[in-house]
């Protein structure tokens, strides 16, 4: 009786896990590299097309998220096909975690982040001076600002990543062995 339970448990685990962890890491790394290679040209194209720095950059980044997931879904279609939903979810969540880490680092890498936060605060609360706030209040506002930015970017990555991987895996049916 004990062997049957063990056998059933192994069977369930085998069905749920379509990819090895190393395959999932490779898919996420592929998404990151493809996104890095497509992001800048797309951002440049949309900014040059007259959409402006903010909108052009946002559209370029989000389109890069989708295209990188689409291409990776196509590349890893054979492995994704085995347990599609679970595999796509694992790849998308790990990619979103990577995007979250990058998003957390953006404010520290941009010299004007605090200045932009100050301008946004002034636009949200006219008549309130940034200089009258305590350091704790400024830090709290910037943390909320960063949290909102991270939430937005990660949410977009989850949606576009899942759709891109799903569609990309559908574009190439796995070969029958």
C-alpha cells in the first residue's frame, strides 16, 4: 500500500513539472536578453516617432516585454507544451521577479528620480511645498511612488509575459517523437 501512494505522488509531481528548473531559468534568461536587445531600439523608434520621452519609452519597454516573451515561447515551445499553464506561469513569475528587482534598482541609478518625485508631488498637492515636509514624509512619499511604479511594471510584465509565452508556444507545435 505504501508503494502505491509513493507511486501516485511521483506521478502527480511528474505531470505538474513540465520543465526542469534549469530550463525555466534558461527561458527567463532568454527573455531578459531578448528584452535588453529589443528594448532600446523600440524605445528609440517610439520616441523618434513623436510620442515623447515618457510615452515612447513606456510603449517601447512594454512592447519589448511582450516580444521577448513571444520569442521565448516560440523557442521553448516543445518544453512548454508538456505542461503549458504551469510552465508558462513559472516562467512568467520568475521573469516578473527579475523585472521587480530591476525596477527597484532604477531609482538608485537615475540621478533625477528624486527631482521627478518632487515635481509629481507638487502637481498632486498644489500649494504644499516639498521643502516643508520632513525627511520621513519625503521618504514615505518616494517609497509609495516607487511601490506604485513597481506594481505597474510588474503587473504589465505578468500579463504581457503570460500572453506572449502562450502565443509564442502556440506558433510552433512540438515535434512528435
